[in-house]
C-alpha cells in the first residue's frame, strides 16, 4: 500500500478533484493538503469521507508554516507527493525555497515557457512585472525545478514541446486536468442546435470577433434552428464591448444568450451538457501575469479541451491550435470567420451529421476515462516509484 499526498493551495479545484480520483485505487491511501476554501469547493465535485486524510491550512497560518507542516507529514507518512500548482511569481515561489520533503515528488507544470524557456525581459510600461518575471525565472531554473523528481503536464503536446525544445532529462507524465465520466444525459429529440463558447470574455484569452462575425450571418439564415451561448461573464472594457454587440444582435431577434456575472455551476453544467458544439476562439499567443509568452496548445493547455472531453462534445478551435490526437476526428478547425461560418453551416443544414460527429466525440472522450487514467497512473508512476 502506497501513501499518496496531493498538495493544492492555489485555485485548481477541478484538477485537485481529478488527481484525487485518479490516484485513489485499491493500492493507495490518499492525503489531501489544501485550504478550507478549496475543500469546500471540492465537496461540490465529490464526497470527502473517511477514505481520505485531510490536512488543512489553519486560520491565520502562513503558507510557509503550512508547507513546513506538510513537509513533516510527508517525511513521516507519504511515499509520493503531487504538487499541483506553484504560481510563477515572487509571491509564491520563495515559499517553496525551503520546501524539500524526503518522499518522491512530482510537480505539475501548467505553463512550459515560464518554467523552461526563461529569458530576460524588460517592458518600460510594466517595470514591476518585468522585474518579477526576471527574478522568478532565476528562482524557477536554479532553485525550484531541480527539487522535484519528475514533472506532470496536463496536456500531451506540452510534454512533446519540453522534450524537443529544452534539455530537461527527468520523467514527464501526462495526467490531465479533467476526465470523462459516463454520466451524460440522453440527447433531446427535435431540439435546436446549441453552440456554446465557455469561459470569461477576456481580450487576452479569446477572439470573439470571429465568432460573432460568423454567427451574425448564420443567425440571419438559421435563427429558427440555432442558439449561441456565451457561457462566461465579461472582463473589462473588451468584455463589455462584446456583450454590447451581442445585445445589438439580440435586438434583431437573434438567439444569443449572455451573462453579466458569475454563472452558478449547476446552470453552467446544464447548459454545456445540453449543447451540441463547444467553440473555443482561443488566442494562440498569450501572456498571464508575467512577460513570458505562452502558446495555447503547445506550452499551455486550455480548459475548454477538457470540457469537450468531460461532456463528450465536438470542439471548434482555431486552425493553429494543436489538438491532441485523440480528439482530432471530433474537432473542427477554422482559419477565419468566413471559414468558421461555412464549416458550421455544413452541420446546420445536415443535422444527421451532428449526431455522427457527437458519436465520434464520445468515442474520443473515452480515451480519457477514469479507468484508463488510473491504469496509466498505476503502471507508469506507482509501480515505478523507486526508479524516479
């Protein structure tokens, strides 16, 4: 029996849930290291019972103190610790400098360039962020990354990128952000075709203009047959401008549905579960807090891919986005708004083709079913733990 620890103190509750479910097999005991807030959110996804050991960050306990307590427990009881999230900023990184448990450790890398392609950056408009990025790069390269026995990436193309573009020599695993469960609702008959664009409406994340340009034409011709949902709330002036354009289209009688604030999870799940297509107008090149550029689909994953897996839905993405091979046959790629319009029109006028594509999407999602991922964990990590 192996004792597995999973540490998450930042924000990735869904990924924490995924890791717990994957690692909980008959050969393991699971200890969850997290915060009270994250635990309460986790309980929406699963039943936290006596089958799990819970270690919570105490009220008024600093992160440094909590990590020391985690390290002590790991030294005494844990065989393998997964560290789910370390933010690449000078607020979080220094807290992990003295964190060095004796057990085997695997850290999940969410953004490859920030961890492996560090370079000096300078932006006169953002001097503080530039300084933070440069100091963080030094800490990551020389002090944090070498601590871990292996890394995990949630999206397989990130592994390929690291192997091809860096000199990292340790093991790289591919446990995903989310997985498929066989709990889908049966499709409604004779229903309208529902297109959903999940996620916050942010300028640096997605290009909504292509989507709205395409749907302005599609809704003009097929308003009785299709619905478009922007399943996220607006962020900043860009988000407001997108909603303003949607309101203008609604005033023409078009079936567009938007939200001004946070969408309750139950409602979110209901809408996406009942959808026919998930559209992800991802901006391929992105920067988060730091000044190091990431490339969606190559150095950074998009949660929308895992929503397509979770709900077994056909996915629509820009042509440049690198999709995993398991989803290639259930993914539609577009070059521009006209190309998007034409490709979606083919399915709108032939509804039988939608059902065919959804069957392919279901088959694709099953590659990421829980039993398959648990088998991967057992064969590639648990059974080879001593060699890490």
